[in-house]
């Protein structure tokens, strides 16, 4: 039954591409790595997982929209976002949120995501680690004591953004992130 519902929601909710679905699947798999939550003291809750997914998706959206040689980067970024929120819609249905509340919740989540794209993107574009730490503390840790984990995470986010910048546009447009976005490696060369 759930597979049928998943297919219907995916069919109804987005005019996506196979490539965007592949990119989203890779982003979501990275966001599901349990060690991310323990290493960076991120709440392993619906909100914590959403915030982690937003952070990782933001890295890829930022990279795709920076493409200058091929205008398909912005289109692929939008397809990725559409795919992500179709999955959010389905997830809310699966956890039992009533139909009349799903749309409102997705709208709140989309607004939160776009705010994070703006905040993280501005910090990354400026190469400003302090600005990134502040954005992580505000959004991922909800201004709670992060025990210095936001600084540790900011270092990794900067490395992951740099790694994505080094990837070929054609590969990303084709739906391949290679090497995958790494949120755990601190021995980066």
C-alpha cells in the first residue's frame, strides 16, 4: 500500500528528472548516516534530520546554481528541491499527519529550507567560517549549547562545499556526486 501511495505522490507532485531523483537520493542517504548525529551532537529527531537534510541539500543546490557554462544547473537545482519536498510531503503522510495539515507543514518546511539556503550560502560564498557557525547554531542547534560541535561541523561543511566545487558540472547534471558528499572526514588532504 505505501509503495503505491509513494508512486502516486511522486507522479502527482513533481515534474522531476531521473537525474534530480538520483541527486536527492544521494543527499538523503548522506543525511541518514547515524554517525553524523552522534559526532556533531545533532538531535536524531524529525527536526534534526530535516535540518541535516537541508544542510546537505543546500551544499548541492549552491553548487548547481553556481554553474556558469550550462544554464541547466539552476533547473537541476529546482528539480532537486521539488524532489525533496515531494518526499517531505510523502513522509508527512506516512507518519500520519492529516491531509489538511500536510500542505501547511510543507510550506513552513520550504520557507525554512530557503532561509537556510540563503544563510548557509552567504557564509559559504563569503568563505566566512564565523558566519557559518552562527547559521549552524541558529538553525541546526536551535541556539542551544552545541558544545563546540558547530565549529567542528563548519570545518566539514567548508570541506564538503570545496569538494563539490571540484566536481565536474556534467557529472552533477547527470545525477552523479562522486565522490559522495562527506560529512565525517576530518583527514581531508
